[in-house]
């Protein structure tokens, strides 16, 4: 995804006026959010950290560096690489906004994924 803007927002924030490609990147549907009242273009559950990794991390920021390394290894798998290619095609050149329900965006899988997408 060369030369594409990738940002991260919480699902509970209101979108701006731009027309990015909005991708929910959490494995679980966000609590308290009705599907028919939430604008997103794609739900990329398969790009979220695995259930085992998510449970191991449990948003313990002291584990973030190890979480990031493990998640990046998951993102390098053939299945994730294919999912990223499909996401790139679906976005059709638009900026990406990765949506997450987590409170701590800086220590989230969405942040790791955004960094990964910018690098690859």
C-alpha cells in the first residue's frame, strides 16, 4: 500500500468530512454499537490479532513490545498477506481509517496494523 495514508480512530468517534475507506479491525463487534448505525466499509476480522494473542496480551501495556512482535509475525503469514492485498484492492486508492473499540489506541492491535501497512 505505497503512498497511502493510514490512520487509526476509535469506533465511537464521529467521522470527519473526508471519504476514506473505513475498516473495522477488531475481531469482536464493539459493545454498544448497532451495526445499522455505524458507517464502515469493511470488517477485517481476519487481520485482527488472533484470539490467543489477544487474550494473552489483555491490554497489559507492559507486554506491548512482545505483543507487537508476535502480531507482526501473524501479519507476515500468507493468509494475512492475502487479506491485506484484498483490503488494498477494495480501498481502491482511498486513505485507510482503521477502526477499533479499544480505549488505548496507542497500545492496540490497530496501531500495530497501521504501522505494518505503512511499511509494506
